[in-house]
């Protein structure tokens, strides 16, 4: 990829609630000084950290696990799931976990463990993958996970008091109003995928995968 930035693996969480009535998704606004997508409204998420692969997790459900492993380094799926749970916790203060003691939690998971929970990926549904195009200050190979707020979030979905300052204006936005907000282009594409799945909450038949290099563009579907 020339002299551009290294492409980092990343995980993003799309939390949806009230699917059958007035569906809403959780988003927040990036700061004006952010290097990547300043001032844009985005889903919670971020890059995989080196320690994420070592986080003890129950096995991911199929076909999610197999599709995450496609076109990826070996054993990437658990690290992506851990990153999704960790970033969602850090940026929103909301828990994707089950009750349980975790006395040996790593330092960056201590606050999570102090709530009396262990991370739980069972609510994660892999629905989209996209690579940041060339020419951006940072590039990510992002996997997007959809969760059902009512069943996957183990805390009050309206309590953002434990959130970091990474995102401001955290709010549940109705899908019918979301295009009033300043969204990244890829977020609009992902939202169309979410809207298309409102009547079918199960795993998708296949997962769209968009990647653009310096000289070529790839679109394929991950079926597992």
C-alpha cells in the first residue's frame, strides 16, 4: 500500500433497539480535533489492541465465527469480538457481558470487571466489513457487528455515565431521522444494510465486504 498508513483491524458495534416499532441505533459525535472523521456521527468502535486476542471469551456463534475468519489472519475472530465489546464499553459505558467475577482482568478491562461482569460475545452478529480507502490519515479494516439492545446490553441502555470522552452527544437515533446527521459515507451504506434487515434479525445470508486499494477495488460477499 505504498507509504500510506498501516491498515489496522477494527471492530464497530451497531446497537439497535425497538426494532419492531420505531427502530433506533446508538451513535455519537467525534470531536473537532479527531484525526479520523472529525465531527462525524459514528457508531462506537475502534482498533483491535494487541491484548484483545488473549481475552477469555465463550466461542462465537456460527456462521459469524467462520465469516470473520474469512480473508483474515488466523484466530482473528476472537480478538475482533473482544475489541467490539471493549470499545463499546469504553465509548458508551454500556456492557456486553454476563454476570461473573473476573479477578485477573487486564488493566484496560478492570473497570469493566468491576461491574461484576465478564465479556460476552453471544449477542454479536457480523453484518458488514469495509476497508478505509487510500488517502486517509488512518485506515481500518473494520468489521461491523449488529446487536439487539434489549437482549445484548447488560446495563441501562440510557446510562452513559461510565463513557469516555471519545464520543459526545451519545444518543439513540431513529432510523427515520438519521440522515439529518453528518454521517461518513460508509456509515450510510451500513445503515442501508441495517434497514434491510429490520424484518429478519437472524444472521445475514452473506456479509458484504468492500476493500479499495491504490489501484483496484474489491467487492465480495463472505458466506462462510
